[in-house]
C-alpha cells in the first residue's frame, strides 16, 4: 500500500488505514505454510549453533605439535562447513570423565579451504604433558574420530575498515596457527594485506609450519615475510636469538603504519605487551587472541593472598536445576562447574565472548583487571563471566543453559 505525504493530519489518518488493510491481506492468504523463510535457512548455514565434524587426517608438525584436519560429518547431520574469517577459532565440546568441557582452538587452514563439498578446517595443537586435555587428544584422536564444534567465532581477524593493510604478527609456539590461516588467505585468497611474522620458538625443531611459511614467502615475497626468533641460544644462521623485543620490532617492522596481532602462550603475552608499551602504539592498533583461562591467577595484580589454597561452596542455578558444588580459589567458576559435570555454556574461556554471561547472586569473585571483558553495566548490576571469575568467598550464581 503506497502512502503519499499530504500533510500531518492526513498522513496520520492514512496510517490508520494500514491495520485493516493488513488484516484483509492476512485473511486472504493461503492456509498452508510456504515453508521456512530462505533467509532463515541461510542464517543457519552461516551461523550454525553446532557443527558435527570428523577427523579425516592427522599430521605431525613437530615432536610436540599435531595438525588435525576436520571435515563435515554428514552422517551426524552436518553437510557443509560454516565459513569463517582468517584468524577465528572453533570451540570444541568434549566429553571427558563424565564432564562436558569446551576448548577454543584457532583454525590454521584458510577460509577458502573450507568451501565446497571437500572443504575442511585444520586446528594445530601443541601437547602439554601436564595438561588435562591434550594428552588425551594424542591418545584418542585419529581418522574417524567424531567431534562437536561451535561455528567459527572470535574477533582476531583483519578488518579493512579498522586495520591498516600492513600487519605485523607476533607469534609464539602453536600461536602461529591463526597467522598461517592469514598468510594462506593473503597469498591464495582474498585478503588484501601484507604480513610480517615475528615467530618465537624454543629451537628449530619446534618451529611449526616452517616449510609452509617458507613456501608462501617464496610465492609472494612482497606480501609475506617471516622472521624466526629462537630462545634456546641455538646458534643458527638466519635466525634471530632471544625473544621478540621492542628493538627487534623496530628493526624489522614499519611500526608507525602497521597493525599488530599477537597470539601465543600466556608467558609470551606478559612479555610482549611490555615490549609494545615501549613503542607508544595506540591501543586500536594492537589486537590479541584470547588464550583460555589464566594460569596461576594467584600471581595476578590485586589477587588476595589470604585465599590461596582455600575451597569455597558454590550454589549454581542452571537450566532449572540447582546444584551445590565446591570451587577452589585458584580455579575459575567455569572449571569448577565442568568438573562437577554441569556442562555450563562457554566458548572463548577468556572473558571476551560473553557466552557464559551469568548473574552473581551473592558472594565475591576476583577478575583479572587486564582481562575483564564485562561491560560497565555488568559490573554495576552483578553480572560475571564464570570463565574469568575466581571465587573469594562462598558464592551463588545463576547460569543460562545453552544447547550450543
């Protein structure tokens, strides 16, 4: 129904006639549904609540690092892979010892490799002998292993409206994974940027994707360059020694015109952020990947030493169920709930995504001041992210149930 602007009163009267006109059209519409709206089907393909994947290939990268190729598990209901942007991650949902846990892993393959019937994701995981999950992955994951995953997610990607065309990647260990994805997309895909990689490893045998990065650099030397930095003191020609310092960054990068991306273990973040502070960069030109729960939270600034070693009572309301469990002072509330078999929602495990957003009914928690991803309103009205909140007293929280 068309409306012509004729004046305030006449226009208001015309709008009044819209309701009966709409009711007449409803009454004359066919009774049978026309089926699901195409836009809803497209949305489900682009942003599925879950993806059923299967391991199709396992590749040994270094003595401690493996790459797992994941394809769509059509038998379990996933016919194609959701698209992603180079630098994003998958949050995997795993069943271990009666508990459901999630872990985020950066995608090391490129977006164009996920397209089509033969598309795949690749995730590259370093084995931690003292870890809870990676030793079990080494023991149990092989071709044919079925896995449940989220859609690709995360904010660690190049955004042309925000970031410059010159990128500097600061990587450590398996933190090279999202940069491999970016480098492939720059050379073989549609990412309009150049990438300088400063990649820290312990020794030459620990370098992940050494041949792949070298091949990409040879293919497009004007777009890709890698500077390897070894911390072991190994005397190797063509390699930098020590760590990724402010001096090394100044020597190799166009500091004033680059956007910096950082991904690696927590110790690297702690070191590199101090080095970047010497360069006086605006915060908008520094982007860092989430890296899961903070290790040794008791060493964080402002953490009350008197609670170290204590255990607290935690009352959890989740999905219409109330459970009384315990939470150790040094573990996040998310870990405490997973350990108790409650299967709370989570994705990034770093307080960034907000997927585990919960209400703190009573009690006190500690949140690392530099890794607090909550909005000001959340802090004021008692909302927390259990993945980055640590108990300081007995607590009561209300957690949303998720089918993701």
